[in-house]
C-alpha cells in the first residue's frame, strides 16, 4: 500500500525545536517532489515547504524561512522537517504530501500535531 | 502572492441536488506550457486533504464522475452534479504556478 506516515510532533515551548519525519512506503521516495503543508486548529491549509526529488532544491513559505529546513534521505525513504525557533503560530497539524503534478499532491499522510506553548 | 478567493464559504445541499464552488485568482494561472495549475481538494472531517481535480478539469483516479472542474485564467468552478452524504467536508482550491503555493480559504459543504 502506498502511504506516508508522519511522526515527531508534540508539545514544545516557544523557541524550541522539533524534527518531523515522514516515512514513505509502497513507493520510492526518490522519484518525487515532496511537500509539507500545515493546518492550524480550525483553520485552512497552508503550504510550508517543498523539496525536489534529489534534495538539491528547496523552497519555503516566508513565515518559516530561516527557521525550518526540509530535507530527505532517499535511501531511508524518509522526508524531514527540522523546525527551530518555534512560535505559538506554528501550532498546527503538519502533513507531508507527494507531488503528482505541479503541487497537485496525490498522497498525503494523516498528519502529526505540533503544539507550541509555554 | 497569488490570492485565491473561494465562494461561498459554506453551503448546505439536499442529497441529489447539485452544488457549485467558485475559486477566483488574483493572477492568471495559465502557464507558458499551456497548462493551468489550479487543483481542487476535499478534506473530509478529521481526514487529510485528498486530490479531486488537477489542472482545472482532470479528475484524479477514483474520483466519481459527479465531480467536475472548469474555468480558465483566473476564474474556476468545481461542480458536484448530485451531492451525496460522503461529499461532506471542506473543499480547497490550490494554485501551483507560483511560489508561495497558495490555497483558497475553503468552502464547507454540509448536507441538509
């Protein structure tokens, strides 16, 4: 079965760090651009970051640029999101997603919750 | 940034009746390759978003044919020909032509 499974979320204090992981199964991660999308409680979807298939190109939303780093280990079939200097407004469910075409992502994980609070 | 404005914000539909959601873009989404990078997703309650329509009008694999997408340039529409109970959720449009990628605010569909 083709799926993505996120992990690494949790409760962290403002200014803290977390690393999210997204394990792919049923397909080879190296063939795809990948995305992180987040959703604050009761709010809409927001794009966070993307990475190309070999990891040489990364892009970020302005709200996370300089604080978050997307990366991938194709040998481990795993995508990552390193989140530093976390803020209250980063509180959200974080989804990883596989690109189908031009940001139309066809596979999305169930998400992992990140709560930033003191 | 490209702003996508969805209307209505919510709609309540009798099963078997049609529904329509608009997505208007602040800029043209037509790319130089002739494709228009506007996609539609459904997020059912408690679930991740799922792809319904890509590049304006192409139904994704497994999506029922009661869903259709249309439009061009800056104006797009998602139509459900006969709403069923399983169609409940929030529908989002997404543009993939320019960074930052942006979603519309969502349109919530409920059953009467």
